[in-house]
C-alpha cells in the first residue's frame, strides 16, 4: 500500500475520529482525506505539478505541510521541507540543488517566500491556498509504486555541506513499522509533536508512524516548553518526542514541578547521547524516557530503547529496531569484539535511496549506511553510543570519547550544559577541552568542575582546560556544532596563534 492510501483506509475505518489537532482546530480522518484529495487536484490542475517534481515547503509545523506530503505522494512527486532557521542564501542553495520550481510558504514566512521567488525564479504559493475552496475537479491517480521517491530532506550539515537525502515511499512505510513496534503504537494513542517537521526526527519518528497507526497527532507550530507542558496537562497525550535541548527546557521551566504528566506512557528522545540528569528528572516523575538513534539517511528509526528498558538501560541507545541490522566495525571494516568500540553500520529497508544529485554517495556502501558514530555493545547486546568518529580525541596515543566526559560533567549541580572537543597539543597531539555553560548564580571554578571527574574516569581523559561560555553553538535539532565550538575555544585559549 502507498503512503497516502493508508490515510484513506483510516478515513474509511474511523471517519469521525480526530486525526489531527493543529492551530486550535480538530481534523477528522474523513476531513483529512478530503483535504488531501483537494490538495492533490490543485497541485495537478492548477499548479501544474508532474510526477518526479520537487515542491519545497518553508514554514512552521502545520497541517498543510502534512497534507502537502501525502498529496505529493499520491502523484509521485517529492516534498522538500526547508529548515526555517536557515539564512536566505542557504535556502536558495537548497532550492537550486533540489531543482524545485514551486515553493509553498506559511503566513509567517510569506515575506521570505516572496524574496526567494524573485531571487530564485520560483512560483510561490501560500500554504492555505493548497486546501482552499472552491474544490477543483479531482483527478484520478494510479497508486504509485513504493520505490518512487517522496521526500528530499537536507542534512543538518554537522560534517560539512548539507546533502539532500532522498527517501522513497516504501522506506517511510518500513520506518513507520519500526517506529510502531518501538512505541507499541495503537490507534488509541495520542502523539504530541513539537519538534520541527523539516527534520526526519520530527516528521518520521512519531508523526508519520502515528498517522499510519491510525492515532491522533497534536501538532505545535514550534517547540515552546511552556506550551508543551500546557498541552500535556490539557490534551493529555500518551506519547511525545524530545531532543536533549527540549528535555532540558521543559525541566528548567517553572511549571515543570507542578504539571501533571501522568497521561504520558512514554517519552522518546531522538539523539545519540543524552545526559543522565535529563533522563532521571522524568524517571523521577514516573515517565520512562526511551531513545531512538538514527540519521537522516536511515529513516531514522535504527536503534531503539523501548519503554520496558528505559530506566534499566538509561543512557544506552538500545537494540536494533524492527527490520534493521546493526554492525560495529573497526577502521578496517572488521567486526569488533563485544565491549569494544566500533563504528555503527546500519542496513534496513527504511534506508534512504541515496543523496540527490551527488556523485559522492558518502556512507552508502553495498546496502549499508556508515554512520560515523562510535558505539560499544554490552553483554545484553544493547548499544551505547560514545560519540562521533570525527570527534574522538587521540591524546598521547589513547582514545578519548567526549560523550563519556560530557555525561559526567552534566551531572554537576552547577553545570547547565557541557561539551568536550579536542584541540591541538604540542606534547600530546590533542587534548580534551571542556566548554561549560553554568547555571544562574554558579561560580566559574574550573577546579570544582574537574573534581567531578575524579574517580569516575581515567585521569588521562580529564580536560586540560575548562572554558566557561554563555551558550553552546547548536543546530536546529540541538546537536552541538563541535567544529564551530573548537574554533571558538581555540581563539579563547590562544588568541595569538598556536598553543605552546
């Protein structure tokens, strides 16, 4: 079955149940399918979209964005969701690279859309026009084969120039199946989505899988900790997805302690590593926090920590998801022994087709995706991610994994946020340097920070320097931009040049 036809099936099975809550409106399954049909007709008859074409969307989370995705899937066209936090030049680069000639914008980004239309030679349409009355004639569509591409998502660019990752309908459906199994998703569930849909985390970990399972989705335009807590109290969702930055924002919010969270049977966190204090704050409230590990290229549901193991294995990424295979390989692409660190390789039917218009297919090799992340497997076969290969610090010939240090530093009562990078060292080759964001009122005392590591981790792994910063540079999904951080720390420590 193709992607959009799943929505049609639920519209037949439960037409009057709520499928989507967004911007104060409830949309039934029948109405959702009717809007997808109307949007499909408009895309073809009025906007002239043909199979294989790319249609970009710039805006905050909206019902129209989801409707656009399913309507494009019906005709075999491709959605290109743009990160609304980027600069104009970055949007233009992605629009040009994708070859999109039509841009759909919401009201917030209408001025930016007008400028992009003029500069990029694009036809720009308002998102609300997609489903506006009067309804045009509804053309018939042949069900598209599952190998037809449907989603072109640009990576966050943490390892260089963002690449366009091309996903097909079958891949999204297999990813949904893996997610449904990971969450034990059923039609009676209610998912609260506040992460951005321009990323596969917000779109594909819970939102699409929930709709595929017939569950209700409440969609926030963008994340706000206070609004998230209010929604949990008032609408009582059973599931939601976070990243470390949003977990922290909710915990730090003044309403956290007094908010009822008992409707949540599970929180999932989309990240490779999560500081234990963030998990423990929710566990103390009786809310298990599971984990989904993956990448834009992998669907992203690849390794999951499910609810039954969330507390027992806190800090671990979990086990391979349904229909996926995981290997840990060394630099020679040979399997590592259990307990040893190796690079994560992933294979599964939810993997992307590859990179759009890019001869360098990077980590795609013989049906596997080479993640660039490092992990070890414990005696139960549970994976613990220790960092990215490019972030690993080699000091005096010893390997140091920043995630191990960051996890301990995050437990310090004075530390709000922490990141560790390797900087050039004349004696050791590289040395770890810790960047610390302090809590309000805390003293900037490097010795007190480093004391937290004593007896917890080998002395050769301890940071040689502690630098206090106001904030860590992060991308839209809360991942620290370590290349930018390393440059900043180097300039802070040795403004006149290389270390001595």
